C-alpha cells in the first residue's frame, strides 16, 4: 500500500512539473486549435497564484492575451518578444517581498572621565663620551691606479620613441557593428560563429548593419546567430525577401554567383513542365509543402510580392501575424498590372487591380 501511494505522489509531481511550461506552434495559435490548451494552462497558473511568462513574436501577443484574459483575467502576465514563430508559456512562482529590517538604535557613548596630567620629569644630562683619536693610514696606490688611461665617460642610452599603433577604421567600424548586433540580438553575448553565403538556408533572417550582416536561424526551441564572412552584395535578388530597410528573409538556397539580369529573348531558360514548375515553387517558397490557398489576379493587393512562372504564379502577402502564400493557376499577363520588377521573375504590386 505504501509503495502504491509513493508511486502516485511521484506521478503527480511529474504531472505538475510538466504543466509548468507548454509550447504552442504558430499554426495552432492562429487557427485557434490551441485556445483550450492556453486557457487551461492560465487557469492552473492563476489558481496557484503564479506569474505567466510568455515568449512569442510581438505580433502574436494580442492573440495570446485574449485567451489568457478570457480564462484568468486577474493573472499576472509578462510578455517577451522573440524571432522564432513558436509560443512558449511558463508558470513561475511569485516571490513575496522581504520586509526591511528596522534599524537598531545605537547605544549612547560612555561618559569620558578626564584624567589629570602627570607633572613632567626633568631629563638627566647625557654622559660625556670621549672619542679616541684614531687615524687610519691611506694605502699606497697600486701600479694599475698610477697608470690609469684617460677613458671618456659613456653617454647614457636613450630609448627609441614608441611606434604609434595603426588603427584600421574599417575594422573598428566592423567590430562596433558586431558588438551592436550581439547586444540587440543575443542579449549582449558576443556572436562568435560565422557563416558563408552558400551555408544560408531557407527561413534564415538577415539583419544588416553597414557592411556587417548577422544571420538569425530559428529552430524549434532556440535560435542560432552567425556573422556573414563574405559580402552580401546586391539585396535585390530572387533568394531574398525584403522585410524592412535592413531586414531580409532567405526564400531559397543562396547562390554565390551574382545574379545577372538580361532580356528574356537572349536567355535560354530551361523549359519546365507544369508539375516541375509547381514542385519548384513549393520547394523554394513554401517549405516543400503544397499550397493550401488558391488566388486569382483580381485578389492581388498593393505591396503583394508576385513570383511569375509559365504555368503558375505565387503571391506572398505579409500581415501582422504571418506571411501568407497563395497559388495562382495559369499564366499571369503582367502587362495589365502595375508592377515594380525586383528580380527576373519577382515583382512588387504597386496598385490593386480594378
């Protein structure tokens, strides 16, 4: 009976510790599949008077707060912004503040009793000391001392002035940029790992500071940081999607060869079948997954990014909570649209089609 009771307590403790942290995928959060899990976690933490710590991208904070307020409106919640598109909730115990210790009144000093000074004692005269008259005879000079050559004095040595250290201003700027990126991305810890252009992967995020580029690679539970060894070069390439003025997302395997734009008539482009073209779009723009949503040209909006193919086209639309991807079947006549060409087959929609 005691053994069964001990095992039950042990399993219960494991269950409690397992509920102190949960993780929710971005798809489950956006679709609402994780609402019940988040609300149950909030109720448990509120019942234990625990603080709920949330780590998630800032554009998901409103969705998460809505579920937490619905389940435990009085719970204390702390949000942390992260790059990785995954939600982690932790329940942490509230630490009661320690009351300050009241100061102890100092004891009054003991009274000082004055002591009468002793009368001075007259010093005794010093005894007379008789110094004997001792004369020391100087030894006679030796032969070497008598024939001493006239040697000129040696001048003191003078150290050469120090050579000033030459500081490369370019290296100083690069070191300052790396330190700034380490502080803003890696909580002040220096980014020591480096990466080449060919080593970048789909989903990597590039943060540009002058000629220094930091690569942020998000995993399921942690992020990795790298400093790009080689110059990034032109940012107007098919492999990159501009998120802001100095932020880019890698959309496909990065080629080290510089992309050269040329008229279509002079480029012998490979002829792809409809199936091969669709597979290439899925692999390069949708993480090798089929496109779930379909689109038409009439659904385009300003600021959409359009990748044009012979049989299919793909639309990327950035919103507050995610980057949506849509598939257009059939060939798109770009001459009827107001577009800004960004690469050989990538365009930015300037105006909503009418």
